[in-house]
C-alpha cells in the first residue's frame, strides 16, 4: 500500500483496524456481548487504530 502512495500512518491504522472491523470477528463478538458493549468494542478499536496511525505518522514511521 505504501508503494502506491499511502502514508505510513494510514497504513498502520488500516492494519490495526483490520482485526476490529473484520466481519467474522464482529459477528463473534456480537454473539457474545450486548449491543452497548459491542458498540464500545467498535469505538475503542477504531479510535485506537486512528491514534496509533497518528502516533506512527508523527514519529516518522520509525517505531
């Protein structure tokens, strides 16, 4: 992805969020927890992915 123009921070966020936003994983979590917990799972996972992407980008992709 980086070879075709994606910034390192965006690539890090994309890879990190992949585990949270995958449909099979989301279905498994949905089956185990109630709706508010599931929404918190999504919110924390996607927010964490964005923050990790920002930090990675600001560090110059050297972490």
